[in-house]
C-alpha cells in the first residue's frame, strides 16, 4: 500500500458568505486526512462544515474541542481523520469578491 495526495475540486466561496457550490466536496470515503488552504484574500476565515450523508441535507459545523473549526486567512487546516461524506466551506463574513479555496486529501491505495 502507498499514500498519495489528491486534489479535490477547488471550492468557490461567494460574496454572500455561502459556498457557491452548495453540494461541497463529495466522495471522501477513501481519504485519511484533508488539507484546506484559505487564501490571503479571505477577509475573516472559513468555517468548515461536514455532512454525514451524500444527500446534502444535514450540514453541521465541524467542531474540535467544542469549538467550530475555522481556517484562518492565509492559513491551512488539517483534518485527520475524517468520518464524513461531504465537506464545504462558509465565510465568517461577506467577502468583497468570490474566493477560490484549494482542498487536498491524503489517500491510501
């Protein structure tokens, strides 16, 4: 077995504060960990939301130690392990323009 890094589709966070691609990133079943890279242009940070199903109807904020996980501006958050089927991002405030956020995952094959 070996590990490799997979690039997931870049997420676009809209100016209204909601993820423009509301379905988020799917097909995460084989990932061991995830890295979310918030751009320097993000005003306040990004809230990580996860979904336990493939339907997109049960989004919840990801928590760590009881606190909502927020990826800071110009920061990277590593999520390990991930026990969810989907992931999406929301801004903590309205943005001046849409932001593109790369997400990668560590896969084992």
